[in-house]
């Protein structure tokens, strides 16, 4: 697969005003949106203010509905399997809390699982008496498929996996895990928060039943957006935690009927400008091609790792065979927080990944925090050189 050409990168940067004055390596936090995402939202808010909210919605209805088609295309689902929500956590919780657990049921997860999800497991453990099993990565940081199969029992109700953890560059073998979920007929909930827009995602190939995503990270959509995929065959298995006159229809004074599509998991009111912004960001990614985006992200992140490795005092923390655009490291003698501040003074954005976000993994590797430099396709080799030069300078100035 051809990667993105330098000329295209230049064009994407010209279409992204945020790239003009800073180096943004916090794409795993929130990417810089393309300018057209911003104008789409501003124009819609302008229409709301000048026409009226309901009238603007009616005018933009085809475009609003198209957002569902675009998301479906992005993950190879059907449009009626998508709910648009405000975050990945909101999406994940709607799916997870929809599952009816009984005492003794088991949830199997991985050590890369995200904090929201882990707290969710603990909550139902306390409430329903379920059992949580965590499959540890092997010594090279790879997920063990045999260990997963061994852990499955007749009581296993859910496989819950985070594809890409928030604080390390390794990736889970989600399609192989999906094959095991299908073999044993177990529900499979995938946190693809860091993956959508970075890695091609095909829910049919992965074989997941539910998938949660945020908009603001690799999709370059606005903050406050996300979506949930629920495979239509399992829609009726999930309990609803919130019902209004949108996701249910009042049939008689004593009966109601739930919506029969993915929007069953939404409520009526939402920010329509954000929905349009999300749609525009997904269209932008589709236009480039997520497979091409993924190729470039792998090239750039490999180059960043290679460069960082040559600097004395720098330790890389990404493990596992397959790595993504998230690059984590530390410098001996200085805290990640201080490194972040020093880089910010040079207009380089990175973030600090804290142990609490990926507690099993960080605890096991005795890490409290690490610097996270996350690359996207609009970053350049020159920016990587700039970051590495700044890291070298920081490490040289240490006492
Ligand atoms: C792996 C992973 N899952 C879920 C989330 C939560 O996403 P949101 O903040 O959109 O709820 C994050 C956020 O960093 C994440 O990295």
C-alpha cells in the first residue's frame, strides 16, 4: 500500500490551521481537526442562530443522517448499527451496562484495558458478584491467545478488550480474539477509542459485537463526539439504561416500543453541530484512506522510536510485536511532567500517560507515568527531528 506523499502531507497541513504554529504530538489526546471540520460546525451554529434550532436541523437533515453512513463505511458496519454519542466512555458504558450479568458470570479482559472499563467491571463485581479475569501479556508485551482460551469457562459472559491502550504503543490481536469469541459464543466488546482513524477497522473481520470510539483522537473530529456500534443481531440482548420519546415510541397509554436501529442507544437531544463535524472528519479520513493513514503512522512512529533510542538516558516503553502511533518514553533524572513543560516551551505538544489510565500494565511494569508522543499522518520527519533534538537537549542539560 502506498503511503501518503510529501506533497499530500503539505496539502493536509495547509488544510489544518493548527499545524502552522506548533508541533502537535498529542494526537492520542486530541488531534488537530481539518479546517473544514471547524467551518462545518461554525456554519451550522450560524444557521441555528439565524434560522432557529429545529429549522436548521430540518435543513441539514440529509447531512446529519449521512454521518451514520460515513461511520458505517469507516468500520464496515450497516448504518442502522450506529449510535452517535458524546464520547467513547459514554458509548462503552451504554453497551456494557446493557449486558445482564448474574452472580458467578465471568468477564475476561486484557492488561491494556482502559480505566473507565476497569471501574465498570469492579462496579458490577460489587453489584452482581461477577468474576474478573485479566489475561497478562507475555514477557515481550504480546497478548497470549492460548492463555485466553484456557481462561474461558462456561461462565464466561463477556470478552472486553482495549485494542490500543492509552499509555503504550502495543496493540491487541483483535481479530484473533474475535475468532475465539465466536468459537465459544461469547459477547465481545471492543474499545477502539485510539484505533478509529489510525488503523483500518472492519467489525465483520474482527467479529466484535460492540465497539466504542471517540471522535477527537485519531479521527480528528471535535471534542464531545463518539459513537457506538452494536451488531444488529445482538441489539435486543442489551438492556437500555435511558429511554425517552426518541428511542422509544409511545404506542398506547400503557405500552411503548423501542426503536429498531442503532439509534436506540441515543436520546433525542444532542449537539447537531458536533454530529456534522464528526461526519466531516470521518469523510476526510475516508477520502485519504485509513489504510494509507496507517502506513504513514507506522513509518513515522518507527522513525521516532529509532531516533529516541539513540539518545543517552532515554528509555522507550512500548512493548509488543505490533506497535502503533503512540510512542512512550522517559528520560532518566527528570519527570515526564517536567519534560512535557520543557517541550511545550518549544511549542511541541506531548502528553503524560499516567498509571491510573492503564493500571494493570503500568503496575506490572513499575511505571507511574511516561511521556506520550503520538504521531499522526500530518506530522513530518522534520517535526520528529525537532522533537528528538529537544529531547537530546533536555537530557544533556540534566545534572
Ligand atoms: C483506550 C481508551 N479508551 C477509552 C477512552 C475514553 O475516551 P473518552 O474520553 O472519549 O470517553 C480513552 C481516552 O483516552 C482511551 O485512551
